[in-house]
C-alpha cells in the first residue's frame, strides 16, 4: 500500500499542504522528512508516539526520517496550546534532557540502514552560532508582524499577552525546516495538528528563499471517545522511560482502552496489517468481552517501546 494511503487508512492525515504534490514526490524516489521534539522533560511520553511512529512508517516505506531534538527551541518553549508563558529551564537541564530524548528516539528508527539511515539532529548545533543581527536580517525580515499575529497560537494569547521570545518561536522552527531543507534535502515536516502554524511558517521561509519543493503534514489530535484527554491518567502522563512509567503500568494503560477507541488506537500505534486490523474490528463487534483487540494493542505497543523481555515481564505480573 502507498504510504499516503496507509496513513489515510490509519486516520493519520489531519492537514497537508499539497497531498497530490507530495504523492508525486514520494513516487519519484526517496523523500527526507523530519519531526521535531522539544526537551521539556527528561522523557518522551505517549503523546509523542504518533510523530515518532509515523517517521518509522515513512522509513519502512523507503524514505529517510530525521528526528530533531530541540536543544535550542527547548530553551524558549513552544507557546502552541499553552495559555501562559512557560517557565524557562536551565541550559544544563535542557542539555541533559536533549541527550536522554535522543536516546529514546533511536529505538524507533533504523540508524544503520545502508541507504536510508535515519538521523538525529539537535537544533542547538546551528542556533548556537547565529547572532541576533544575522537572524533578524535573514529570517526576521521574511515575516511580517501581521502574519505572525494572525497565527492561532498568538491570537489565543493576545488577551493576556505573549512575550516577544515565545512569539518568535515559530521563526526558530521555520529556520530549522529551511536549514534541513537547504543543507540536508529535507522536503517534508510532519507533526501534531497543533504544529500546523509552525510548519507552514517554515514553508513560507523555504518558498520565499529558494522556491524549493517542500510539504507539511499534520496528524490528528488524539481524543478519547468519552471526551477525556488521551494519555493522561490519575497517576499523570504515561512516559516512555521505564523508570517513570513501568512496563507493567504501560501495558495496563493500553489494556484499559475503551471498545470505542481501541481500533482507532491500533491503527495509530501499531504496525498490524489492514487485514489483521479488520479482523480485530470484527472481534470487537462480535465478542467484545474477550478484549482481543485491547490485548493485541497493549502487546504491540509495549513490544515497540520496551521490547520483548519487558513485555513478558508485564504480562506475567498481570
Ligand atoms: N514545536 C514542536 C517541536 C519542534 C521543535 C523544532 C522543530 O524544528 C520542529 C518541532 C513541539 O512543541 O512539539
């Protein structure tokens, strides 16, 4: 199945800048794509899994994934979806978290592939040597304040005020996209639906400067059918770090998925085939009490994140 058809089947396409153009590009050959992750804590959580696994899907389909860890952007903080300014973390903290997140990402992508090896970047590597005059003359000049004010993130913060630093976040992310496009041939950025404004800011910069082909694709915000937030439990977030959320608790979390959500989550978070998923869908309908789909979901995601040994440990305890 074509990667874009697979993503559509899984309900993973929320918005895209030019799907037909992107399809053409993907058909022509290897596409390099990236997703970025800010080190705002020592570990990724399951909210990050969707972009990570989507990178993996692209790699399996013959493309080259780049994972960017925001050692620089993490020093400012993405205002997207936040109702107030973020407190700053120290440089030491951000650096430490950048390293642990880099390690976590490596489990999901193939870094040794002979032709399509994945890569990890840290945007601090390029931002550390850019000075403010250069940045304003080269990047700031490409955006009108009017354009920035029109972004949803900024709009929603206007009543209470938003700092110049947080408002500039979109320019940092835009700069990354252009940098990876120019230096490393990256032509697609993917992210959660809330990243649309930042991704399109990058496209703005790329097309104004060199007219290159570049695309943006976002994934849906994960909602539970009962209206509560996905991934948040009474005990807090579900982390990928086994020291913060044990493989047992991780496995249990997925086992408790509602019948109404389980097939959607299987599509998002597992690599099971369309046929297998359709069979499980049937099973939820005809024999929900067996919880076959939940068992499968918990098994597959725990295996992906924690590996075989941790999975058998988690199953034995339960
Ligand atoms: N802004 C993204 C992270 C990110 C950082 C830098 C980028 O170039 C891309 C994405 C987020 O908060 O999820």
